[in-house]
């Protein structure tokens, strides 16, 4: 450990302000959306595709490709680019625990790893971040690089919430604020005053499925619970550079199937993937899209 | 409404301190457990069985039987007993919304009903309580009538939590305290610092199923998340006279299947059904059972 720490201290920072932005690209369209945003802004960038995860279009644009668990190779490539910063974009499956241990054991204390792997997602991602930073790489978030991809404040589709939906949104928002310190609850489904589901590690899609099942029970007055909304936002203290709440066309479709009449997300901290398509679909399915401004200071 | 209010005001309280305890009996063993506890204490009691829900053994002991939605019949019978108090015990299915409306419309304002039916379970139960009280009946809880059926403070099986389990219990407890004002989250599953599931209207059993699925993912280090516990307690402000958290042998079995190493419940506010069997099963399956004292005053 001492030797490794000394080696890190000797190494100059790998990030250079004049360098390109390095995008470590997992699956989905986000990596290329960032590339396009950077290119429009005239900023150079390099793409490091993760083999088996990056989409074909991303791979065609990639400057290099690595295996997910080839940590040494990824760090060497990234440092070689002396990038202005590194951003992690797109999904990867959580690697198998054994693979994690084998490949990262050389870099970090085994007990730390064990602790990381048994904590929340936030915890694991903070570990990856720390690893990059230990190697002198500055990690940037999508928010910094392409703020136009984030949800704006206020409605961003054709529809807006009515009074009942506003009340559901407020209830969901207060609920998520309460959950935030517990590293759980990036999203919830609320209908009138009734919380139908709180998102755990299963993710938004499965939580919506659960809410749909509950909404079909004869709960209220023989119809779907009224004013059902999906509320989604970052947890307090969530590192938005590596873990960003996101919605997209699929979210809109599933929320509509669940019986939601709208989606409210944290403005500035939630990515709207394929925004034009997301908005068009929400308009067509009759869902409002709402960006929530940051919480006011909590009451004492 | 005015006429009804006047009629109620004219009517003397139906409860008489010298009267028997009336037990409105749904399914499960709880109604008879209360009868046994009252008989041991030398208190007279009468059982009003709900047709289609009360167990055969309960029906054999019943003094009268009503249909779930025969509200008039139930009130007439109960008032006729001039009971010291009424307790609602055992499960009934939430009646269909149309049936609710038709049968209760005569008693309560339709808008109030609609509001009750669209709120949380607490809300609906408070409505039933209010209806009984409007008719002069005092509603008593199991806690008052048979405190020996509730979880005690401290461990009540052979096993106790180790340090890691204590930390999981503390995390779950803090989580549920945060959720409580939102009328959701009577239970949660926590492993190490990771919240695996928060109970919504789906109930504890389904939440445990969800946690089991998550626990089988390669989340941590290729084994079940460590120190997984089920934490269950009443929400603040939950009316324990009509809505009591409960555990029993089935809870222990499902918690064990989920991978839990113990169950922590609110002492004094959680019913332990079939206690001897519950404890024996927990001992056999290696789960601790722990009664949590009430929360300390929240920090300012």
C-alpha cells in the first residue's frame, strides 16, 4: 500500500486543461449524445469504448476499445490522452464480484473493496471515481459537459400537471427528500396521497411494473388511483459525475402503461435521453413532463 | 347530514364500562388469541364473526355473524351488546370499491368516502374507526386488551444480532423513521449499508420476495449480501387499534428464504402471532428476533 501511494504521489496529474475530453463509453446513446454536444461546442474528444457494452455506432466512433475489467489498459489509454477530463457514459452491467476482486485487487485495499461491493451503488461508483482520481484523471459529469441534455426547470412537454397531479408530485418529492440520506429511493410512484412504490436497487422499470400491479387492484373507487405520477431525482450527495438519474422514451412508455399521468424529475440533475423523442411520446400518450427546481432549504 | 348528526347526538354512548369486550373477527388466529387472553384475565367477551373471513374455530365461538358490508347489521349487533369496547381483529380483504360506496353511502358523506378510499390504508381504517365512534362505540386495540401478544423489548428468541446485524437494524430503523410521515414503509429489508427493499402497499411478503430476487444478483462478493435483516414497525401516527404490524411463523419462514439472519420489530407495537411457534421456528432456522424500544426523541 505504501509503495502504491508513493507511486501515485510521484506521478504528475494526467489531466491537462488543453487536452481532449475522454468519454468512457458503455451502452446506449448517451456517449454519442455527449460527443455531438462537445463537437457542437468545438471541444475535442476521444472515445474509449467498453467492449461488449458500447453500441455499434459508438464503436465506429471510438478511438480505442477496452474490456470492462481491463482496468490497467483503460487507465493507460486514458492517461496517454492527457485529457482535460474523463466522463463515464452509458450503462455497463455490474461486473461479477469475483471478477471485480481479481482485477481491482492490485489497485485497492481488499477490505476497502469488500466494503465498496457490499454498500449501495453510490458507494461502488465513488470507488471507481476515487480510482480514476488517484491516477490524476479529473472526472467530469454530463452536467458539466453537455448541460443541454439535462431536464430544464418547469414543464418541457406540451402538457402540465393539474392541481391533483401537483399534489402527487409534491408528496413524491417530499418522500424522496426523506429517503435520500439512506442511499435509496431515486424514484417513487405516488397516486393522490398514496405512495404506491419506492424504488430500491431493482431500478425504475421494475418499480413501475410493481406500481402497475398495485394500481390494478381494487384499491380506491374501481378505477386506477387518481393523479398517479412518477417522481425521480438524484439523492442528496449522489455523485452526478458518475450516476445520473435518467429518463427517456422507454421511461415514458412504461410510466404510461403503469397509469401515470406525468413524470416529474429533478431539473439539472436528471438526464433526458433522446429529448425530442421523449417529449413527442409524452405528448402523444398524454403525460406531462416537469422539471423540479432544487428543494428549498429544509425547515428547521 | 344535519339530521344524522342530530340523531347521533341524541343517542347515548353504546359502550358501557361494565359490558363485554366485543371482538369483530376476520380471518386468522388472532380473534381467538384475544378471546383466550381476555378469558384468562376474567373479562367477558362477545365475538362478531365476519362471514366468509372468520376461521371455522372462530365461527364456532362466535355470538353472532355478519356480512362484511352489512354495516347496519354490525352496528346494531355491537350496540345491542353495550360493550365496554370493540376491537377489530383478523384480516379481511379490502371490499370492492363499488360495494364500499353502496353500503357506506348511507352513513357518510360521499366525498369523504371518496377521499378515504383514495388515501392510504391508514386513511381508510381511520374512517372505519370514526364510523364506530360516531355510533358511541369505544374502539380498543389488541395492545390494550392482550399486551402479552405484542413483541417485548430485546431479543425474544434464542439468538441475538451480532455487530453487523445491529448496524443493519439501525439503518433500517432510521429509514423507517424517515418514511413514516409519508404513510408508507412499515417494513424494509437492509443488508449492510444497502437498503434492498422498502415495503409499499404490496405488503411484507411481496417485499421479501423482491429482496430475495435482488439478493441473488451478483451484487456484492458472490454471496448473499451480509447481515440482511427484516425491520418492521408501526408508522408514527398509525392507529394501532385497527392496524397493527404483525409477524408470525410465515414471516420467519419467508425472511429465512430471503436470506435474512434476523427480524427486528417495534416492541409493544408489533403483534407476534403464535409466539411459541414463531420463536421455535426462528431458533431452528437461525434467525434472531429482536424487539426495538421506541425511538429516542429525534435530534433537532
